[in-house]
């Protein structure tokens, strides 16, 4: 029971604390390093295919996690969504999103470690981040495909989702996770470790998306008059 409390009560709060304070420290101490450290100039052909696949799949997977973990089972039932319908949509969409993430990540990893110039620009933290990310994604695919698509299935909304919401209510129930299948436990643990690593990696760039471009005024370009151009040329 002590190990259960350490893993399912203490660890999430430690990871969340490191996540928040780590970003504050990174912003105050390393603003010039707050970037993707892009290597597009070194190689763009594989990046052009792998990056959209990975990012679109990741956005879809995150949306699925939000729906599955944060929306209670009673809410979807109140909307008239049956359990079979929810399971079909969740597994189908999750499998498509997972395949996109795996394919995109495979291309990005192959590009990074096969191309010599890109490999030399890969730091130790990059390697640790990619390794942990691949582990999180692999365990997630094992859940979706191995258990819920090809296997007997598992209703995580009655255990994992309740425990996850309890973290934000300051009432996490460790017993809900200790009774979950091992692959779900490993997926959750690696996800918390990955979250704690986040502020110290290139992933901080996701908080710097140029959202202001949506409402900033247009840039107006003015052409110099012919008279002023000739005068400047004469001088």
C-alpha cells in the first residue's frame, strides 16, 4: 500500500510541481534556448512528411485522452451515447491517431539518427526525451490495440479516469490504479516521468505558438516613390 501511495499519489504531484516550476525556471534562465532547435536547414525531406503525421496524430491522441479521462462516464451516458458506441469510436479514432503518431515518430527518429548532420545536433536530453516519448507511445498503442481492439477490452473510465480526475480534486484513490492492468500502470507512470522532463527539453516550444498572428494587424508594404529613389541613387 505504501508503494501504491508513492506511485499513484505522490508521484503525480511531484511531476506536476516539476512541470510548473521547471517552466518558470526555464523561462527566467534560458529564454534564448526556448525554441525547437529546428534542424530543417540540415534535412527537410523526411521532416516534411514525419512532422505533420506526428503532430496531427498527437493532437488527436491528446483530444482522445481529454475525452476519455476528464469526461465522466455518466456524462456521455446522459447524452445518449451507449457504451458500445463510445468504445467503437474511442478505439477506432485512437488506433488511427496512434498509427499516425507511430509513423511520424518513426520517420523523425530515423531522420535524426540516420542523417549524420542531424545526429550531431542531437543532444543527450533529446535522446532521453525521444526514448521516453517512444515508450509512452508504445504503451499507449499496447492499450488501444493490444487490449481494447484485439484483446478482451478494459473499461479504464471506471478506474484510471476516476483516479486521474481525483488528482485535481486532491483526492486520488491509489487502489483504483493498483487494480488496473499492468500496461495501464506503466503507461501512466511513464507519462508522469515524461511530463516532469518536459520543461528541460525542446518541447517548451509548444507554449510559444504564434497565436497572436490570428489578430495582429496586417503588415503594410510601401514602395518608395520614383523621385526619392532616384535622389538617393544620385547621392
